[in-house]
C-alpha cells in the first residue's frame, strides 16, 4: 500500500506594503539629516572663536604684579553723556506717599534728600578714587512712591566730556536714599534700601546702554 505523502506548501514572502516602505524611507532620510545637522553644529561650535574677555581698565599688570591706575581719557572724544540710576527705599510700616507729601520726624524729606544727592554727585571723584573730576552740566533727582511701602529715588546726571557720568548718577541716587532713611529712621529702623542700579547711560564710544527690565517693585 502506497504511503500518502503530504505536500507542504511553501509560503512566498508577501510584497512590502507601499505606504510602509515610503514611511521607512522618509524616517531614514530624516534621521540622516538630523545627524548631518548635529555634526555641522558641533563642528561650528568647535571652530567658533571664544568671545574676548573684557579687561578691567583700572588695573594693569607689571613686574611687581597688578596695580591700580586712573584711566587716561586724553584721547577720547568729547561727547554729551548722560546716566540715570535709581534706588528703592522700603518702609515696613509707613506710607511712602504720605511721607513724601507731609515730611517725616525731621521735616521735609525730599528737598533735603535732593540737596544731599546734588552735593554727593559733585564730589564723586573725591569719594571714589578712580573717578575723574567732571564739570557736570545738570543733576536731576526725583522721588516717586511705588505702592504704599516703596519710594523710588532716581538721579540723572549729564555732562559734556570725555568720560561717563554713571558713578555720579549712582552716587546721587544712593546718597538721596540714605538721606531719606536718616529723615525717617525714627519711625522704623527696619527701613531698607535696595535695588541700587544703573538704569541707562548714553554717549561715548559704547553709545546707548539700558538695564534689562525687572519685575515691578
């Protein structure tokens, strides 16, 4: 009796789906582009020159080590230069607007503080060693309540010369704020002075500079 042989059918591989094949090709191409882009960026980062570090102009090196100096501004151009600075006086338990309007324990606050700022700005070079004596054209000091507990002091300085007036503006704002403290400390010794900063400067080789905006006081 002849033994029946079972025939096993061989399954042929199915043809690739057209949509899947196109998707695979697109994904492969996208990976290749990403790798190429990453390689180019890495190469550019390695070859990009490092930014030059700014030198401290008031310090010079020598055989005996670093030493301070007053910068020679003789070759600089004479231009109109302005700078504006501010400081914030914070009152824990007092109304800033009322103090500005009616004064404090020692009398009118703003006019005394304004006079102190003017005197200080004119004497900046006598207080900060490397500052040049400047013939100031104008100094303006303002006092603005920011909410109930904060008084903003601003000082703007202007001159026509060879060097900037940033320090004059900052010293004016600082001394005005300190004078406000002195005029009101009898109310609360916890009054603080914060955020002393340069807001803007104009003129000179570097031109206009403005501080980045901060959150409201």
